[in-house]
């Protein structure tokens, strides 16, 4: 969170207002309400503390989600769900790969 006496940057406040309710709802599906509330508070505390680094990432929302779900996985001792492997056409996602060739149709 911001240092005592300092307010959070407006961009961080907007980021929180967009994501916090969804993160809270998701966490509450997996743990009790108090644990979910603490987990989400810790997640946004981490994001606030590291905000310049977070906002410099290509996808700050993805970073927030990964942080939350990793902590949730630890709390619930669950293995993360397997992620689908990206196709070769989208794996590197350079500026041209996603726009020059569409992904193959689903099987």
C-alpha cells in the first residue's frame, strides 16, 4: 500500500476498482470469506507496493490474477489447473505473429 500519509496513484485506484470485486468473488469460491478478504487485501497490497513494476508489464491484470491464484493455490494446497499449450502461431506473440496468421481452427 502507499506509505502512510500518501495516497495511491489514481491509476492504481482505477485498477483496484475494476478488479477487486472479481478477485474477491473468485477467492470466496475457494476459501472462507475472511480468508478471501485477507488474500485479496494482501494481493492488492503487493500490487500497490510494486505498482511501478506492475504497470510497466505488458498485462498488469494478468500479473494481478497470477499473483492471486498462486497465493490461493498455496492456501488450498491445490495444484494449479493445467494451462492449454499455446499454438506455434501465437506462442511468441511478437508484433507480427498475431496479426499475420490467424490461429488454427479448433479440432
